[in-house]
C-alpha cells in the first residue's frame, strides 16, 4: 500500500474510533437517564426519627372548618388532601367516619392549602407527602398530636423546582416542569387543641427545645405538595393572594391509638444505629 493511502486509512480508522466512543457514551447517558428515578418527595434521612404518610389530592371547595366552621363557601378556595369529606361542617367525629386518600387507612386527618395557580392556570397536585419528625428534639420526649388538634402554619414555607434546592420564594422557571411547596407546622403545644386565633396554642421549638409557654413536644409536621406544571415559565398565585400568603391547615382525625403507636415506634424508639423500620415509610414517596 502506498504511503499516502496508508495514512488516509489510518486517519479514517481514527475518526471511526472517535465516533464509536461518542456514540457509546451517548447510549450510556441515555440509559442512565432512562434508569434514573423520578423526582421524589423524599426529604428525610433513612435514620431520621420520623414517619411519613402519602395523602394525595382529594377535592377542592371554598370551605374551612377551622376558620369558618358551619359557613359553606365563606373561605377562599382550598385543595384538600387525606380526608375525602372535609367541608365547612366537618368535625372530629365526621372526619373519623369518612374515607381517606392516605396510604395509611388510619390517617383520616384533613390537610389543606390554598388553591394554586401557575401563570394564571389552576393546578392540581399529583402528590402529597406528610412527614411527622423529631426535628432536632429529643425523640423520647415527643408526644402524639392530640385528637382533634387544629393547626394553621403560615410561616416556614419553602418552594422549589423538584430536585432542586428550596427557597423562601417560588421559582418562575422549572425546566423539568415540576414545582414543590413545603410547609412546616409548629411542633410545641400548650396542651390545647385550638385557640381563638387558631395559632397561639402552638409554637416552634428553638434549638430542639420547646418554650416554657408551650412545653409539650409533638412531631414537627412537614407537608410537601408537588405539582406538574403546564409550562416551564410561570409565576405562583394563590386563592388567598400572592405567593407570600401560602399556608397550610391540619385537622387531626387519625385513629388515635394508631397515631400514638406510630410516634412510639418510629420516633420515641429511634435508634441511630438501625435503619428506619419499614412501617415508618410510605409507598411512592
């Protein structure tokens, strides 16, 4: 073979080798993405003293059995998770008698948030995950939330595009088309199940310690709601106003003995040397 032909053939082989390596790399990347898990609401370490319940969207109405009991349509629009019956007339007894969307049938609590819009278009959440956590408090001291407890956290709100970092303000661009909001409820009680303003009977622990005015440590309830977005670009508004008005409500209607058992087994009995028991996890979270 002439020298010029030999060099041409070697150059061609080198080019084909580069193309082949690039193609293989592309296939590997595609395979990796194909096998990658979907965006998850999973927030806590496997060794976190906690348990989680998945409670998906149930229904929407303009009722609020905490702030406007017995007044149908008196509230802004709310999206309800968990208990399927929640309306303006709901009581502990009516909630206990109803069905639930929760992954644990014993959880008939009602959880709700203002209806959310993205760029003016109403969204319906595809997933709700509700974590009951020690959150830095001594796990052995934590008590189960009392039956009928009502809570309205309107601080400790964070937003993110799923898979990203949380921020105090919602994003206006999510390239993956998914938005998440996280609301963390106060975790120290004064022993009452409600108060005139529906807030002052609860307080947040500081440095893992409850204030003397609210000495009873209860699980820190972290509510995580996830939405599919119709467009990557948009902005959040709520039925209650702009994004800064985000809040969440909790009306405890668990089967109380089961709730106390979950707190005992998943939080009080926490052992950092052992993985979190399977009963403390929830499917699809």
